[in-house]
């Protein structure tokens, strides 16, 4: 695990890069041009609100596990930019809402966690939030909605808050539609009310007027805005940011073995580095904008590159993102290990196979060499990113070896640790 001192060094370095990118501009403009913002209730008002330093804004994190995963990192980046611009981002830990579970984007009921598990998860996640947010300098703020939700009087809550919600309107919300196909529980039905109450509670405590969340939170954010308007007769705002997806709209952050965790005990630094080293060609610049503090002018200079020319940029993405989360030393070690595996030790120790018919697909060649047990298992490996050819993930089950490269040998990796070299006859 990363130490507090290492975390401080990482944070200071990252925030200094963010400040250079902002350079006195309105942070909302920076977020827009880098592709974070998806929807806003009132763009002009949000921009005006963020145009004066010292504003409060918040994003919620429900403690469904004892670690953040890469999907959480994008909202943390948004908060880091706000922090660097002199605002007070509030990281709201869902110690209360986590007892229910957010139905947004779900087709099944989330596992109901015990109070002890939720509390432990909150503690672990709070430590990780310090990667980019400094809670000790009167800048960022860390709160837990368990403080005002767990001791609510249910009858009073229904009279005060529940009376402000239309059931007919709630049932049209996207966050409930999917769950209704299998059966929406009354437990989950309460979630929107509780998240709305979070907004009202933070407004009353901090004069906070802006909630940020993933695009799947739009309905919940609107509910909070409406509740503040009804109870306080004040206008507040909401923005959603893009979800972390690739160019095909597929949600990122999953591997064949599960989520891409930020905790290195759950997902090794090397595997983390390799995950980003192997992103698709059309995604690398997009992720540089969203997940690193790389200046846009630099990213623009890479736009003319394609194919193998993008490999150094993928290494740059992997290194800079690994550096932000795990620190420079571990990022350098992961990069060195990757180069060692694919250009040195792995090549010398890999089993060599002679390709008899280079016109066959790579999948068929792997089958002939008995390196995959069946065609269906081979397809699964390709589709889940488990096959790499010369350090580039191959998801095309019909792909073939480059005949010219076969003369000197092509390295194939299956899974994490299985390396094979193929040469032409």
C-alpha cells in the first residue's frame, strides 16, 4: 500500500500540473474542452458559479467495496481540477446510502451490505481519496452521509421529504426503469429520496449549489435540485460527466478477472500499467484527456499518428496514469518490467512455434499448437483482451500474423504470464 508521504508527493505533483492547465481560466471551460461534461441543468449558471473561487461542489461515492476502481477515478479527476482552481470539492462517502445500494444502471438487486462492512469500506475509500484531494489544507472536504441518514426518524422523513416526490414521476426515471423489468424493491425505491436529501443537507451546511455525478446519476441529481427548490426556494445546479467507455461505447474498467482496482493489493501495479498500455488505438488520446494531466496541445500533436506509431503514446498513457495513482517509482518499475518481458527475458524464455500456414487466423494457429483448449475458449480470450500480439491486445478473432514480421518472430502473450514466439517456416 502507498504511504501517506508518497500520497502527498503524488497529490502535490498532480495538482501542480492541473493548475498549469487551468492557468487562471474558469475551470468549467477546462472540464468542457477535455471532454468531462455531458449534461448541465444550466450551463451559464454553472459556469458563473465556478467563475469565483471558494465554491463548494460535491460528488458521492457509495462504499460497495473496500477499494475504488478506475471508474471512480474520472470523478476524482474532475474534483482535482476544481480543487486546483481554488474551490472546495466535497467527497461524500455514502455510509448511509451504501446501506441500500444505488439501482442506477442495474438490472438486478445490489448485494445488501452489513453496517460493519459499509463502515470498513468507507474507511478504506477515504484513505484512497487522498491520491488527488488534500483534506488537510482547508481545501477539499470529506463527509459521510451516515452522519445525517442513519439516525433519521422515518415518519418525520416521509412527512418532510417523501411528501415532495411524485411516485408517477419517479417511475419514469432511468435509474428505475431497468430494475422494474425484474422487480424494483421498495428498499431501492427510497434511494432517490436519500440522495436528494444529501443535496439538501449539504446546501444547508455549506451553501453548496452544485452536484456532480456520472451520467447515470442524472435522475437522482434532478431530484435533489427539485427538493432544494421546494424546501429552500433556491436554485441549485447539477452536471454529469461522461462515463468511462471506449470508442465503441463499452464501459471500461473491467478485465476477465474483475474490476481494475486502484488498490494494488487487489490489482497489481504491473497489471494496471499493462491494462492501459493495451487500450485500443482510437481510445488512447481520449483517455489521455480524461485520466491524465497531459496538456491538450501535446495530445493534439499525436492526432496524426496511427497503428504502431501509437505504441509509444500508449506507453505514455500507461505511465502517466500509473504515476498519478501509484507514484513515479512504481510506474517506472512497471514500465521497466513490461519492456523486459516483451523485449528481453520473455523472448528468450518463450516456447518457439513454427507457423506452417500463415494464412490461417491467429486463433486457428493457437488451436493447432494446442495453446487454447477450444475455439470457443479462444474466442473468449480474444474478446476479453487475453491475447496480445507484440505487446498489443488483439480482440479480432479473424486477425492474422504479419508475414513479414514472422521472419524475425512475433511474440504472443496469453493471459498474464504465458509467452510464445512464432516464426515463419
